[in-house]
């Protein structure tokens, strides 16, 4: 009995300490509620702005349209869609976006790694595969049937652009092989394509 009382007292004391700690430091500038509300608002908006490659390329030729690449600077410099501007997703701020995008009315075309097939070095798919835990055949079988989680950069890019006020966004929704003759790339590995591993990307 005494042991139970001591355990209960310890739990109450621990809870009090946790509450006190939560109230003793300034909270980070983070709001999950803001994010949830934004996602709900963006969902229907995005559904109407998913486009295929032909539409993407046609729109990219219109005056004032921007192709925005939000991958890392390293990957952007190696290979990117021809004419794409760059701002890493991690560098998104109101001021940084304003330097790259001249107006909230600007038409912005976005793409990410998950749009391209045939070069897993520079366009590595962002996919979380099911984790198969050893020791249980039944568990392994269930895990093998789970659907992989798509972690494409396009979605947070779209959501954040919308949240910052850039709502004229269109997202490439087609999976495109890097050797598709319809699309052109630029970057350091394209300029030095004769040194590439065969099949990584062909000369146009």
C-alpha cells in the first residue's frame, strides 16, 4: 500500500514539475493549428492546379511565368529544369521570396524530385518505405503490404507559397523520365554530360 502511495505521489510531483517547466520558458514560434488550417484551405485549391508536363512547358513559355526549384542549392546547381529559378525550401521567408518572385500575382510552376525518374542521384524519390521488423513472419507480411508514404517536396512548397500569399501556383503532377525528349535540363552535370554514367541523362 505504501508503495502505491509513494508511486502516486511521485507521478503527481513529476506532473507538477513538467507543468512548471512548460510555463517557465518562452514558446517557439510554431503553431500546429495554423498549419492544419492552412493545409485544409490549400487542399481544394491545389486539386485544381495539378498539371501534366505538356501544360507545364506551355505555361513556362508565357511572359512573367516563373519555374521555381526549391531543392537544395547543391542539387539545383547540378541539374534543374531549363530556366528554373531557385530558392531552397529551408530559406523560405517573406523577404527571400519577394526577391525571387516579383509579385503575388506571378504564375509559379513548381516541381520536385518525385516528378522525375531515371536519375536517383539528383532526383532521389522522397518515399518512406514500410519498416519490416525481424522476428515475426506475420508482422513482416503485414508491413510488406503497407503503402509507402510519399514525402514529396512539392506539397510543403505549395502550402508555404500559398501561406506567404503566392496563390497563383501550379504543380507538375506527371512522372517524367529524365531522358524524355520534351524536357530540357541545365546545370553542371548537363554541361559535362559526356562524363556522365550512361543512362543518367542523355544529350539533347
